[in-house]
């Protein structure tokens, strides 16, 4: 009965979205928890009405000429606005000029604009970012680029006033040292616009992201603190509760009513109101009803990992609280964190995030506790001091606390086996694992070994998936660059790591790193945190720009470089960076075999042109002969002794200087792969190459996303 509304809404949304398995499971739970009480019937009817009303959405007029700016995030020379037009939210990006230091002053303003629509991409690589899914979850109706700005005026209304006040508050907070401002904004206002890539990755890899976003624990801390202060001011119990009931919505208003804040504030207000009238509601009823109402208002929350984790884990902890009460502290805290990590790993499988840490339960207890009990209260106090000047000692104490946190995360990275990767499960294996976790939960309430069942199940499932992995070669979509993964004979080789070219005048807080954000996450979905080899075809940035990002997350036994590609200062700098990681380097040339199935065709001698020093490989994978040509030119192609191949990766991203007619005739490939970026600045692939390959089968990463070739054929990610 307590979770009936939540099960009902999940089932209703599953039917709408054709998630038949979810629909069947949720309807079984609805029938199991059904009761004919007046509350049940009224709540389900009300939720259905709200759900149907939320389905009606207006279409955006074209072209959009006026937008209201709701929020913004700057990254280097680029800024991304969350905007509203005709009651529909959109994403609007712009490039900052040289004279503008920050461009947050438009928040809370209504601006005339000329916009150009941009395409929204689905997931193009396993383990990569799914932009289309993110926009759907956030209910964003379009993605645009600013062509020109017009006149801006203050947006009228209470919400816009709140945004301007919030922006002024953050402007003052950002006068603090950046690390302190980062934590104050994240913990007090739920804003991550100062979060740098390194800090984000550290919290993510150890399962600590939840500790630096506003959640139920943060709201609980705020309530407990306010109740204590109001008691010291000699207010009665009734007045204290009434004061909080009036001020909590103000806090939600200042934090823009984000989904986790809305959920936490609503739950807190219901519980406070019930205590005010001397009632003791079942927390499951409150959380289930609030969660169901959020789904009714915005059904896409069902796909949101944050919603799944916070609601699911909270309900799990409440249902199993008798189990925790039988164990003495702090061991019960550690056990709770262990179960949270297991269930989080299972949920993250749905988002294709498979990197986990065995140390997460302990780190959540230690570092999570430090954040909750030290940094969080100090952040609230510091956020007040930026408005009401006081002693600098408090800010100094907050700075020491955040410095210790950063140092602790650095120490954590040096722990033995800091993270592992669990293989991305197939649907049948995922369903079996869900059953194993639930079985382990049932056993854990009766026998101690039940706590080990989910862990053993996860490891067994990952090993099983690893054993089922066929031979294959994958051409990743890294934009304007190259990265190829070969899996054969129980080994994994990476050829190039992609890279980006940036003209940004301001260093971005979160630079796009294809190595750390595409190549490494893809390897994690294969259960890999260590690979046997990484080949650098040559040292152009679009081939090696992601190298350090890969080395931060993946242990590489040997890096292979062309024997003649280590002569100048640029190459020496690269070699020094690799050696600093402790990775072994081996130099290769034509005639060598890295493995029996991986032969080096070039380089044979030192060439003046850098592209002509590219390492060229001939691989036998999954019964297919594959030629990987780097960026070598047509002149070099004519010197190679190559047989007929099944797959040819076009040279230099489809540039007219490579993939000549003679090479096409000698190799006579059944399939040609072109790795190029969408709308790239070089115009790759060139018209000349497309003409040469006009009568052949061609697949392009800019059109197909990641391309995976196995014994059964080649499959694009985008179909």
C-alpha cells in the first residue's frame, strides 16, 4: 500500500513508452499493493489527471526571436544558456568575445536574439554521452546557436527576480578562492558551474557525486540546524515548525526548484506539517507519493539516473531498516554504503556507466561524512558571510576543510586498485542480476552471507560477459580524429586516442577529452581497466590528444610509436609525458609484428612530412583483414606491399591527399571506413575521395557513430 502510487505511475509511464517488461513488473506490484481505500482511489485518479495534463505541450514557433534566460554555464570561450520561449525550455549556446570576462549577467533577462538550430545527437559510442536522452529527460525542446544578440531587459515575475537574486549571491560567492566557491555553490545552491573536470572525475569514480549535490541529507541538516537555532531563540515547538514551513519554499525558490531539491523540500514539508499536527506518517507513503507526483508532472524523470538512485535507494533503506538496526555503528553505516554501491552499479548499467570502486563504501563513510558534518555546515555559514561580512577565520577554516578533502581524494587515487570496470551486461544478464540482488537482499535479512550474494553475482556476470566477447574491431566516433579498438585472443589494443583542437582564449574548466570521455568509458563497458597495447600512429593532436586522458583511467602495458617519429622537441615532450606515467614505450617500423595478427607495414624510413611517418597496420581480426593507414599520403601508399583486404580505414579522415586510386585497386576492400567529425573545419571527407569510392561500400563515423565489425559483419551505432 505505501508505494502503490509510485508503482502505478511507473506502470502508466511504461505503457506510454512501450517499456513492456517494466509495465508488467510494475502492474504486478500495483496488484500486490492494491487496496480499495478512499485515499488509494483518489490518489490514483489525481495522478492520472495530472499526468494527462502534462502531456499537452505547445510547439515552438519558428523562428524564435525572444528568449528568457534561466541559467548559464561558461566553459572557456563558450557559454551555454538554459532559456525559455513560449513556455518551452531550450538550450542556447554562444561564443564569448575577447572583452567579456563572464557572461552571467543575462540570467533573469529577456533578450531579442537571432538563433540557428543545431542537431541533437543520440549516443554515438558505448559508454559515451547521450545528448538526445539528456534533453528528453530535461524536457528541452531544442538546441540553438546564437547568431546575434539584440536588446535585453529584465524579465518580469517572481521567478526571474529569484534568478537575479541567486545570480548576485553567486557572484559574491565566486569572489572566494575557486575551490571554496565550488563547494559552497554546489552544497548550498545546487550549482556546479565551477566544477572542474578533475574534481568531477574524482567524485564520480569513487561514487561520491551524491555527496556534493543537494539531497535529502542536506535538507535534513538545514532543518535540524534551523530547529536548534530557533529553540535557542526560545520559540515554541509549534512556531519552529511553522517558521520552517514558510522558509523551506524560499530555499527551493533560490535553488531554482531542481528535481532533487523539489523532492527533498516537499518530503520535508509534508513530514514537518504532520509533526506540527501531531501525526506520524509512514515515510514510505510520503516518499512514494512525492515520487509519483514528480513522475506525473514530468514523466521523463523515469529515465533520470539521479531520480532512480535517490528514490530507489531511499525506499530500499526504509524497507530494510530492521536489518540495519541489528548491527552496531559504524559497521551498519559501512554495510549501508556497501549495498548502495551494489545497487548503484546495477542502475548505472542502464546508463552504460560501468566503472566502480571497491573502496566506495569506506570512502563514503569517511569522505562522505567529512562533507556532511564539516564542509556542508561550513559552506552554509560561509555563504551567509559573503552577504553579511564577518571574521575571515570562518572562510579560512572552510578553506582548510576543502583542501583536506582534495588531498583525501588524491590519496584515494593511490589506493591499490582504486577502480574496476564491470562489463556492460546484455539484457538477459541484467535481468538475472536484478534477481540476484533482490535474492541477496532477502537472504541478508536472515543470514549474514546474503550480503555477499550481490557482489559475487556482479563479478560472475562480468566474467561471463567477458568470456562471451567475440573478436571484433571498433572504430570509435571521436569527432575529427581517430581511435580504433581491436579485441582479439583475450587482448585489447587501442590505435590512437582522438583529440580536439581548441582556439579558446580562456582555459575551459571541463575541456572535452576524447580519451577520458569516449575511449576510456568504452573500454570500461568491456570490463577493461588494463589493456595490453596502445599504438600511436603519429603525433598529430587529433590522434594523441586523448592519450593522457586514457592513461589516467586505463593502465597500458606498452605504448608503440613509429621508430622515426621521435626526432624533434614536440615528440620528446610527448615521450616525457608518457614516461612520467611509468608506461613502457616500444618503437616499431615496417616488417615487425606486434602480435602474430598485427603486422606493421610502415614507416620504413624517416620522412620529412609528419603524416608520412604514420604507423600503418595490417590486422587479422574476426576473419577479416583490416588495413589501418593513419594519415599517410598517396605517395606513401604507393610504396606499400599490401594484399587484398576486407576493410580499409581511409587515410587522413578522408582527405584528398590519401586513399588514392592505386591503393583502392590493390586492396579492393569490401568496406571503407572514414573517421571524421561532423561539420569539421577541414571539410573531410573531401569530394575527391567520395568520388573515388563512389561505387564501393562506405561507412562514416560522422554519419553512423561508432562502427563495430565482427565475424557477422559491421554494425553502425546509429541506424
